[in-house]
C-alpha cells in the first residue's frame, strides 16, 4: 500500500532528464505512472498536464549529444503514483 502523505505533489510539468529545469529529484523516489488519452505509457521522457502533451523517444535515433530524439504526443495527460 502506498503512503500518500509522505509523497510530494506531482508537478504540472516534469522531466526525466536531470539536466532539464523541470526535473524534480524528490518525485522520482517513488514510482510514477503516466496516462495519455486513457492508456498508460511507460516510455515518457517529459510531460505537461496543463498543455496536454508528453514527449516520448522517436525510435532509436539519437541527437549529437547522445540524447534520444523526442516526439510530442498530444492528448489528455494524467500523472499518478503507483
């Protein structure tokens, strides 16, 4: 069972990349789930609930810094603790 009192509130925008200004380390201490248009996604790199988008890797392609190329998927976004 999850103890929701000790978990920090999920931000409106969150990124997995530690170099991003939207990365919050305290949130990643717990397991997070993301639903887009009612389906749970396991490959989300960044999300924004208010704007309604998530960024996911576009295949195996990498940019010149070795980071995955990201594709934006728009729709209804829900973030939750598992």
